[in-house]
């Protein structure tokens, strides 16, 4: 049997296929075609395979193994619930984001009927309920369970709150015929995050239930199980690159910036501990592999909101391009989301928007410092979030890096600036672009052949 | 019986030695103390207490500005549905005691809603005894 693998990503706009030979550790080819979730998901796959054959002469049907991930049909849409917004609600949100979900809403404290109706209207793929540390508050999660149980919510529900009321919450949902999964508390003790068990349950539900609900089962015959949401595959690819395997050294702590049409995702694989001794750490502990999603920073669907940010930027203010023309083009982008820029003008606008998206998204992702002056004259600093100043590798992924010409310039926007010394972004990283959009493939391959996966991933990264 | 959860931390200030000693002693005495750290705001204490179902909040401050920092804490407890929360404060509470007797200092903090106020030479044993009394727990070993 050959050791050739076909990796498929059912994206919201495009279905991407990558053919890889694990024996020679070569990427044999890549191709894409518009996604066809609404009709028959296999139409897009077949077209992408045709393109693969035309461009590289590779027959994807002959690959002995197939691995797939998906962010199509709206991605994995979740609503997360906790008690205090900055504590269990934040922990629940981080668990969902780290599982590759799109968090549509985060709710906290005792819900009222209006909020339950809002959840019904959102109709999420999964509802995650947390609240109370183990042995802590019981009242709020029980109240919320009783209010939600009779509601018109068909989504699977995950209970990841106070363990003292686990069975009670489970009974409340089960008695109303809800599909309930119980797992460990996302915050068993105050200030301690425990998101892995919840992430794993989310992935199980994704494979068992969501894929079927979204009509992907038609692809099952061809690609087997759809293993995970695409953002999780990217995060796993980033993790693999950073940490390496037993025999392959990783690249060390890194940051991946995925500038997409709808969102800009930032992944950091880093401890994020203070790099200076006089700094006191505050707030929730940060996940080693952390993902944040900026829903207002996208180059296509959210081009209009992104352009509003651009206009505040001094770099854009100094641009010589006619503002009227730019705004016309931005408007065009929001209506035609699969536009690939060709002219100098279009490339320049895309680059400026990507710079602003990277600048803001990394600032929101990275931690920040604030200073305190004590009466004795001492100054102390307080850090909230991750200190990424010592991160030495920044990787760009997404269309703008694949088609664009300005990878380095865009990624420079992710770095530490003297004018804003309290934002803890990387100080002197090397920049790489994921030229053929393979990070997701690396994440999927890591489930079957991690050693080959890291070598293939590293080889195709292009330093800029 | 479940151990009673107590929230401890340093309000606005960084001097956390007292809190660390107290956390150790409370644990030995059978409580579930949670040290939430330094440079805290009033809201940090209250939110931690909500999430953990804590029965008392112990505030430490040693930089002399506690009276300003503590204003409104009891009111915020009321707003958060924990109006009866037991609030203690201790440390080096005022910058200078030249014109103030300890009684005045204690009274000022009690006026702002604290159940008990401790000078810097208080022993953990005293705090534990008071907690058991105020929480109606049996006085232990």
C-alpha cells in the first residue's frame, strides 16, 4: 500500500485539497474549488480533485489515506455560559475557542427568559454550560439548567461546571430529553484553567453529530470522518511546529496569524510568562496554545468594518491612493468575497487592510502591562495576558500570504512598537509565510504521522 | 463536612507576606483559603467570592491607603447579592497614626462596612478564632 495521503479542508468559501507522500515526505500538489455545502458537498471536492489533476498530474482518488477538517456551513457555532464574566464564562469561552469553535455569544450570571430566547434564536451547534468552581457556587448553574432545559434548543449541551452539581444538572437536562454531555469543570479552582477535557468532548460531538447535521455525511464515504474543525487543525499544526516530536526538534515558541475573509485568528504557542522580574501577573492563567478570533477584522466579508479601523491608522492616512476609489473597492470586496487582487492598486489596498488587521488582532491577543507607583517611590508593573516579547517566530497564513506580495510588511505589524511599549508583542521575530496554506494539513497529519508532518510543514514555510 | 472557602488577597498593594502566612494558617486550621494575589481591585475579591461560594473575604493592605481603597466595598457586596458577606481587613492600614488612636482607625473601617479590623501585629490564631465565631463554626483544635 502506498503512503500517500489526501488532506481536505471544507472551508466556508473554498474546498482545499492537498496531496502528500509520507514516504518521500513530499507535497505532491494542492488545489481548491468553491465549496458546495448547500448542494452536495462532493461537487466541490470533485472539482478540486480535477484541478489537482490538471495542475499537478496527481490523482487524489488513488491516495490510500484521507484526512479532513471543516469550517464550512458557518463553522462550529457555539454559545458559552459561565457565572462571572471574567472567570468561568471566560474559561468556557477559551475552551470553545481552543476547540476551533466560533463563539457566537458568551452569557454569564443567572439567565433570564430573554437570554434563553436569544440562545434559541442563535440555534448553536453546541451549548457549553459552566459556572462555579468545584465546591463553589451551585445556585446559578442549577437555575440556568432549569431555565434552559425546557427551551427549544436541540443542540448537544456540555456541562463543564461545578462538579458538586454535575449529576443534578445532567438529570435536569435528561428529564427534558436534551442531549447532555458531562465533563470536568473548566475552572475547578479559582484561577486554574482546565479546558482540555471540554475541548475533547467538543471534538467528539463535532465528529459524531455536527458533521452529520451539516450534511457532510455525504463526504464520509470519500474522506472518512471529518476529524476536527479547521481552526483546531491549524492550532494543532502550530503546536506541532513549536514543540516538535520526540525525534524532531520544534521551532520553539511561535505565533500564527491567519488573516481570513471573515475573521483574523491569532494562535500563540507560548508560556507567556513575564520576561521581566519586576512584573506581577494578574488575571486568569493563559492556555499554552491559545487562539483568539477577531470577528470584525476580515479582508472580505468584514472589509467594511476593517476599513473603518484602517482610516484611524497614520500609515493609511499618508497613503497616496485616492480614498474614494479605495472605498469603492472595499465595498466591492464585501459583495464579492472570493476576489483575488491582481492590479497594483488592489494589492496595495489588500496589504494595508491586512496590516491593520494584524496590528489590531495581535494587540488584542498579546498581553499588556500597566504601571503602578507605590508611595515609597517604587514602580511595579502588572501584566494581564501573555508576554510574547520573546517569541522568535511569527507565521502568516491565509490568502493574503498565499497570493499577496507583501508578507513581511504585513507580519511586521505584529511586532512590538516603541510607541506602544505596554503591548507585549514579539520584539525581534523571524517571519515566515505558509505559502501553500498547509498548516491545517500539518495539524491533520499530526494525528497519523507527526514526525513526517513536522518535517513537511517546516520545509514548506518560506522565510520572508 | 465541606471546608469553608475564604478569599484572601492584597487590595491595590503588592505586599503579600501577611496574606501568605494567613493562607497557610487557615489551611492548617481546616479552612479552604484561596489567595487571589496582589494589586487587586474590590471587584476581584467580590467576583472570586461569587464563583467559589466563599463565606468570608479577608483583605490585606500595607501601604497606608486602605481607607480610600476600601470605600464602597460593602455596598458592592450588597449589589452582588452578598450583603451579609463577612469582611475583614488587616495590615498597615493608615499612613501615620500620630493623631489617630487604633480605636479611631478601627471605627473608620467598621464605618465603611468591615466586620473586623486588625492592626499589623495580629496573630493568625486571633483571625481564625474570630472567623469560627462569626461563621458559627465550632472552635477547633
